[in-house]
C-alpha cells in the first residue's frame, strides 16, 4: 500500500459508495517551505483530503478544486486534485493577522462569512463548472455534507482527521437513482457514525474498512496512489504575465533585467528576460491572447 492513497468501495445494492483517503508524504511536500499557522495547516490538509475524495468521482481528464474565499485574514485557501491523483494546495494568509490557534475556532471565524467554491476544470479546454455556497457548519466535513445536500440532493457523510504528519478522511455518499435496499443508507450512516476520528489515523486502513463494512455486500477497488503534483508550465505563467497589461510589464522590464515568477503552489521559478517581456508586451498590443 502506498503512503498516500485513495480507496473506493461500492455498495451496489444500496446504490452508495465510500471513499477513503490517506495523505502522508503529500503533506510533507506541500508544507515543506511554508510557514502557515497550525490551524491553517490543518484546514488545508482537510481540504486536500476532500478534493482527493471528490477526485474519485470525476469522469474526465482535469482537476477538481476546492476554495475557501474570504474577506478576512485567511483570504484564500485552495486545494486541487487531478483525476489521476496529483494534489496541490496553498493558503493566502495575512502575516500581520492573529488567527485563532484552534482549527475549530478558525473554521467558526470563516463560517457565515466565507464562500465554499468547488470548480471542475477539464484539461482539454472543455466547459469549466463552478459551484459556490456560503461556508456553513461546524467544520469542513459538515460544509461538504451541506454542499452535496443542497446542490445535488446527495446524502453524504464525511469524517476528516489530521494528525502529526498525516491525515485521513472517509466519505460515504448515496448515488443518484434507486436503491434495491431501502434501509441500506441508514445502515451505512449508522456505521459511519461509529467511526472515531482517531481511528482514521491508525495505519491499517484496510482493517478499518473491513471492521466497518464486513456485513455489507461491497466491491473494494484497488487503492490508487496519490502524489504531490503541480501542472504549472511556462505558458501558463506567460498567460498570467500577459494579464497584467502592457504598462505594468513595461515597468517590470525597466526595473529588472530578468523577471522571475515563482509558482505559488510548487515554488518552481520561471524567468523572463527583456526579449521575452517585449514579446509579451507586443503580443498584447497586437490584440494577442491577453487575459484580463
Ligand atoms: Zn507549480
């Protein structure tokens, strides 16, 4: 079993599914060069668990992204995952601000004020889809449950647990359509309610699934590896630079021989010299692919 993985379980009679996610090295890589306050780290780890879980359900090549957008000191928290398990995430925190120490209080300070945004973005340039709801509940798990109840009427239960250096999450969700087992969902919900968050952090996750669902008819899919991955490219960074407009680019070009742009997610550096910058400015002047 890889250190970071996603495992799907299908309850065909109940017309429901479970998704279990475990993150370990991915968290090390994402947090390696960051100085996020502990509560922000926990909320970001929870967001990474959620997008990894939701990636199990996407049926196209692309990414699913979860964002918490706020006007407060934690202005943006973002996690995304590709259909093949490539995860990344960032938080934008006002360094002067004093954020609550506990993740519960941090969440409470955001609930009612921040928005929860889910974005599906096909990589082949297909239609982008976005859903926005006010952030509500006592934690991110409840916010996701409410989101699915409200937007897709899909009963969903989520448990998230973040420990020292690793994190795990379990989700059960009813799928659209009829069930052959009318009491099945109640049973799954009841089983889910018995899971203590500490249990989720135990190393043997297969045993937990077995213990929980041994009386249910189920199909367990092979575990799929999750990893840190940032899809940034020089072209995308170029697009962002173009979006700044000719004036700002001219300013940058006059101040620095070489402009270096670092990806916020993976810290990779992209360099643009005077020749590059002039080319970008000219492509904007000619009505090129400027992004506003
Ligand atoms: Zn990157």
